[in-house]
C-alpha cells in the first residue's frame, strides 16, 4: 500500500493564481483545481496561461504530494478545437491527475485521444440525480461533481448507487441558477456563464412583482458553508469536498482549507478560525439551506459594506501563518546503513509512490563516548521542516561500536530530500493520440432544399390551438394530468401532428416520478420525449421512448452532436448561444434544430425567488397556464416571468426572442438545420394560434418588442 495514500475524503482547493496555489498547498489541501488559458470556467481569474507557468504549478504540487485537477469546463466551439487539443495534449504531457470537463464533445474527444486521462464531470453538466452519475460513467467520467442545490439526503442517495466517485461543493459562492443552465449573463451582456465569463447579473437588485416588503435581493444567495457536514459526507462515501473561489484572496483559500482539514481530521473548527473565515469573505453570512433542505428567504444575502471592511489588513495578516511554510504530508521510509569504517554510510529514502534515492555519506566512526542508537538517528533525521516530507519509518543497520556525527546524518538527509523533491517533479506522461478513432467528428450531412419542419413547445396543454395542421411535432409538459394528456394526444394526431412530451430541466430526486409520467404517456400512444438533462437517459432508454435532446443539453459543437447520438438521442436542439454562422459550420450526421421564437429561459433555480414575496409564490404552473402571473422586476422596471415546475422555477427574459424573419424562406441546407421550434410560455391560446399560423405560411408574426437573442451577435 502506498505510503502517500490519500485520506478518505479529499479536500480540493481553488487555485486561480500562483499565490492561491501556494496558500492551498501549504495550508493542507489534498488537491487543487486550476485553469490554463481560456478554456475554463473562470476566464477572468489570473490562471496559469503560459505552458511554463502550468508546468511549474504541476511540478510544485506533485513535489508536495498534491493532486492537480485541470479545468476545461466550458462549452467549446468547433473553431476552438485546436486550442482544446493543445490543452489536452499538454495535460497529458504534464501528467495532471484529472481534467474537469463540461462539454460532451470534449469528453468524447478526451476519451478517444487520451483514455488514461482521468475525467471529472463538471458541475456545469447539471448532475443531480443517480441517473446523472450513471450517464456520466457511460461517457467515460471517473467522478461526478454534483450540483450545489442538493440536500444531504439527496447526495447520500446518489453516492450510494453511483458507479463513479462523487464530489460536492463545501464552501463558497452559490449561483442562483443550477450550474450549466444559465443564460442570464449571455443574454444581458454577451458574456456567457457557460464559457467562463459570467458577469453575475443576478447580484443586481430584483424584486417580486407586487411584493409589498421592498426586498430587492431575491436573486442573490449567501455563500454556502457546509464544512460542519464533512464527517457526514465522508460517512456517505463522498470522495471529495470542493472549495469555491478561484478569484478570491489567498488568505481566504488558506482559511477555508484549514477549516475543512481540521473538521475532517479533528471533528471541529476553532471558533476563532470560523470567525476569521466569515470575515475574510461572506455575503451577510453563510447558509446551509440546500444541504438541510430548508430553502427560503434566509438563504439570500448581498455583499454589504460591513462584509467588505471586515476583511481588514490585520485580519488578513493574522491568516498568513496558516501558509507560511510547507505542509508536511508525504511520509518517508528511511534506511540507514553503516557497517564498516572503511566504507561510506548510506541513506536510502523512499516515498511509497515509486520514488527512491540512495545517498552516500561519510564513513562511520568508532563510537567514543555515546554509542549509536535509533533514538539518536531518529532525532536527527526527523527534522524535515520547510519541506513536504516527514519521517514515517526508520530502519538502521549500524554495526556495534560505530556511529555517525549528526552533521553527517543531516547532510545525507538534506541531499536525500532534495533528490526526492526533484524526482517527484518529473512528470509521468499520459498517452495522447489525436488520430485515434473517435477524435474527429462525423462528416456533415446533406440537409436538402426543403423548408425546415416546424415543432412547437407549449407550456400548458391549454395553449394548444386548433387549425395548426402542418406542425410536425408538438410538445406539452410530461406531467400533464392523465385525462388532458389523452385528449391532447388524440387531438394532435387528428391534425397529423406527432404528440410528444417535454421533461423538466430540474430533476432533483424526481426520476421515479418522471418515469411514472413517461410510462403513462406511452400507455396513451406517445412515443417521443424531449429531455434537457443526461440524468434521464438511463430511465427513458429503458422505457424505449424516442429521445429528443433539448437546449438544456448545451449542444455547442459537432462532437457533442456525435456523442449524444452515441448515447441514444435521436436528434438535438442546438444551444441558444450559437450564431447562425457557427450553426452552419457544424459537422456531424445527427439531425438538429433551433428555437426561432420564444422567451429565452434565463435560468432555472431550486430556490424560487417569487416565494420570497410576502404573499408567497404565485408562479405559473405547467398544469395551469391561467394561474395568476408571477414575475420579477429588474432595476429598469421590466418584468421577467417566473414559471414553476416540479420543484424548480424558470425565469424568462422579459423580451421575446424571435428570428422568424431572419429564417423565413431559407432552406434546411442554407440553415444547416432540420427543424425550427416555436416555444411558448405566457402566451394565450389565441396568440399561439396566430404565431404558428404565420410560420406555417412561410411568414412571421410581427411582434413589436423582440430580440434576436445570441444568433446574430454571439457570446464571448
């Protein structure tokens, strides 16, 4: 067994800069995660942009017994693939311990080009069910980084059946939106949260329409702190706890790592350290509402003036001792041999990870006053301060009557530690083959010169109008009540329209319920379903339904289309963050479509902001589109509709996105798509009828207040 075997639960620390990296390593982190270049979810962090910087960081960590997880956790465009290839090739050359990935296409590429490179599924993949962990395993991942919104029980349920490791966030900022499902920053400013440039618009003032309390922080959550639950998470079998904060100060990292380590190793955190951790960075304190399942207003908070001034110079200086010197975490075996006054003494040192050094020293001397003893040798050789090493086991083979001066022992020890440091810095390269099968996307298919089909997604079955013959497929909510579902399915078939159901984006323990709804739909002859989360793939594939990929899968490149096709998805809706030009350039043989009209779903959240109203949540229901409207009001006075569904809330853009005029008359080949989707949320049945009829006639309904979304301008 390796001497450097890791603890049961890993403490994973952020390293957005060299200073953060040193703080994380020296304060006792077991692993760090860091970015290099632009393909990571904190592109605004300093990162390790140059090859030399990344190499130095990996060498330092490995010499210190710390694993390196390289972040490649953004959506990758096809025209960025050379950069992605170079990053993965470099990761292999440096022997990084894992790479964190969001993009399904990048995961497919890595699994083909470097099957021995460990992949961790980023929280940006929205993994929050047992099925999500199973699907990630099927994609070649070895660890699933679970969504922050899970309760302790839900984490335990997933971990108990997961075929791969699980990792959870333990401390740091909370996004209002489920990671990987946010378009807020992209829509408002062209800075994509899915590509590492979130501008945090949810931290701006928002209030609930009609709320009398005056509360305007209903989109800003406090930072999480689940440190007290580390023993419970370890008992569940969670493999790693992750600290958020690659853009925070090194003092924050050191305080958070130390607190986590003390809770894991000693079962408690000193009150003074708890106070300092809260003072160095918080948003009106911390919350554990997601872990406990007690969600609500107490989870919300903003960064106040008091929070800022609490991080004084005196406080920061008081945290510097936490990472003043190297943390000794690598146990060494030493064997001292001194048997002949005519032969040099020898010190053999090994770390249990395959590294060993043999150092020749001075010849032993006859003992004069005090004979050699194990206690004497241990007292000299155990002094490894200022290095990541410590003496774990010592064996001595010294002839009777002989000894070595302490200066000679110290010199051998010093040389041995230097040699071990050097050996541990030598990378262990991972095989990389860019020409392996599966690295290249399949060729682009021919689309033909016919007009794209029209598909329609309804928020409620009550929105479905008559007289829409010509629509190829119509989706309505999976959880539609039985009587309505049967009637709607029959009515759609009478218009020669394929009836289909749409599953929710947020699952959170609802897989069994969703399976029941899907079985019921099949009993009424519905064979098609749209999913937005890979966690439903194992469930739906077992039922034998035809699976259509929704926009929530974030299909951003040709390889993603290929990967989802391999996984059993019949066709895919493309990301709303692609431009028409990028769509036209996509390869792959999988059929694909685009949303050409509808309110852009800005985010999905498990903590309904509308519930913060003094009157409680009155959001639309997928079962009842006639329910009283609910909306958030932004600082300009615009209304953002909120629609609740199966325990989650979707927040929509105040302005309808429509590019119907841009695509009218263009063929499938010209657009490189097979169908166009009309998506309805708050529209009346009459409005749905008018818009659908116009599209079917090859024109478009002239709506006064619309946006083209990202199709023309794109995102950064």
